[in-house]
């Protein structure tokens, strides 16, 4: 088995494991709330405000990337929502 095949098998195993995990991260309410609060039109404007590349927001919206500390801080700074509020917006549990 060559290196490429091993890498492919590892990636497939990671994808299967990820698919089996229950996800508590729901990005759409978070991103939609930010767009509303900042009076933006769409994800492209959100990218400009947060100073991130469009693929980052796209990956977050589609659940392929979680919100990291850096972007969470930018969201907090631009929206003036607390970190706690931002985290609650991205959680499936209701309080």
C-alpha cells in the first residue's frame, strides 16, 4: 500500500467518524443573526466586515469548518454581542 492510498483511507475514516458524531454546532442562526444585526445583505458583506475570505464563511455555513477563536473575537468586536451570546447562537440546545 503506497502513501497516497494510506492517506486516502485515513481521510475516509475521518469522514465516517465525523458523520457518526452528533453535531451541536449549527452555524446558520449565528451567521444570520450577525447579518441582521450588522444590517448586511449577505454572506459576502459579512466576509468583508469580518475581514475573512468568502470560502471561510461558506465552509462555516455548510458545517465543514467550525468557528475558531479568531473569527469569534472578530464577530464579537464587530457585532458587540458577547462571546456567550455568539456561542449560544451556534448551539442546538435551547435555554
